[in-house]
C-alpha cells in the first residue's frame, strides 16, 4: 500500500514538472507588445504623418508686425480685411504674404469688434501709411479683447506738433485738445495679437 502511495506522489511530481517546463519554454513566451504594436498607434512622429512641418517659421506666412498697447509693445498679424485697398496695402506692407479680402467682415456686429488706431500722418514709422505704429485698445486676457478690429484713422491737425502716442488714453487726450481728428471708415481687419506686455500665445 505504501508503494502505491509513493507511485501516486511521484506521478504528481512528474506532471507538475512537465507543466512547469511547458510554461517556461520559449515557444509560449508572452509577445513583445512594443514590437508588435503597429507604428501608426505611436504618438511619436504624429506631426509628420499629419503633414505638419514645425520647422516652418511663422514669418514666412504671416509676418509679425509691431504695435502698441498702453505704452507697451505688441506683435500681431494681419490675416483678412474687409476693404480691397486695405488688403492690398497690408499685403505690400508685409512683403508678399496675402491679406485676404473678406468684405463681410464689415458686417460684424459691434460686440465682435475691438478697436485699432492707425495714423495717417505724423512722425515716420512702420505703420501701414508710413507713420507711427498702430495702437490697440485690448490684448488677450482683457475682457474686451477681440481679434477683429474696427479701424480708427488718426490724423494730426494743422499747426500741431506730432509726436509718438503710445496708448488709447493719449489719443483721447490729443483729440480733446484738438491735436488729432479720429475718423471711422467702416473697415474691419482681423488682427490677432501673438505677443503682448506680460504674455504671449
């Protein structure tokens, strides 16, 4: 009887050894997930597969333009304008990249518009008319910021001494003293700001 029990125990040990050897054999190893995962599932190189070339500089497509906001400098781009002559002028100003004509921008309600002040005379500068930089009334983060801008034309009146103005408050003061005249021709330009005092996109 003892011999039978020993045979049973020996049989159990042999079976267990066979099962253990089978589990550890190279033919049944777990597959390498990294090796078998399709290349398309990897995030690496996704930009290339989507046709995005991150090496291209923004300047090539929409050159940055300098402007002013509350005595600080901003950098912005022109992308569309509601007036054909303005679109052509801005395209030439930026050296080629086209500012697209979109006449319906002029139909935008006031709630969608911020203000930009453009000088038609005064001190020489890099503004679209060859005078000082444009002045903006808001930047990203301001409650009233909008990329669409209603154009305000600023003209220095005769018998004044033009100087660089650097904020909307200074424009309003110059208007109150009779130094400048502000006109609104009803032109709207899309002018997203990319860099502003204390921030950037």
